[in-house]
């Protein structure tokens, strides 16, 4: 196996592992103080088609979706819902079916820039600390209105994708149920 394939296989293997539930510390990047409450918005991928082990999708349709947002409070277990990894028919080193992965999470906190991270699979014992950069409130609110509020009344996200770190074009299915949409809405509107 070449170095490139080995690196890809290791990366894909890490995605299949559960995210550790150890507490994550979100801190102010300027003061170092703990941010007590954040909204975590996971992004997932679905791959349907033919997969060749260990490289991954060979001929597949890929779609991204947002689901299972949750409010995380400092010092508690960090519990991200994991999709079922693979459903299909294995044929030696070829699999036909559907695979799902957790791509990462978007972290929102009042008066902080959104933070996208796919660095969730930390080694045991390593301190899990992520820095949030402050933003003036008069800039935070318009950012939320343009990039996050559209998630509340729509079934797809096709614009304002910069905060999701996917470039200019995106097409995410929003699979939030009524309760999850209310959770996001109440988090964004609380004082």
C-alpha cells in the first residue's frame, strides 16, 4: 500500500470510530475563560454505491446532511450521535450499499465566531480544548441571520456555506425535526 493510500485508509478508519465522550473545553481565544454553553451542529455524509476496501467510495453518490444538534454544557459528556456506518452486501474486497460518516461539527456560542472542526477523534488522555474567537455582538447577530437562521425554515441549505468549510457551493439536506429546530431557535435567541 502506498503512503497516500495508507494515510487515506487511516483517516477513513478514524471516522468509523466513535467520538470519545470525554468533556470538551471550549474557551475564549483571548481570555482563556471557559465558554459555559455552546450549540453543536453535526454534519454527516451518506455514500451510496460501490466501495473498494480500504480506499473507500469507488463509484458513489455522496450527499451531506445536518442532523442531531445539541446544546453542550461545560464539563459534561460530549455525546455526538453516530450514524450506522455501513449497510450493504460485502463481496470480498468490494461492498455494494450505503455508508454514513460523521464529517465534523459546527460550534456556535453567543458573541463568538462559528467554529467548524473535524478534529473530534482525539487520543485518550489528551486534553480536549477548542478556542472560540470573540466577535462583537453587532456583527454576530447579522452572521447568525444570514448563515444559521435559514436552517430553521428550510429543508435544504444551498448558500451561505462558508461556516461549514465546504467552499462556495453546498447542498445539505436539513433533517432537523420540529424539536431540534426549536432547540436551535431558542439557543440563538436567548439573552
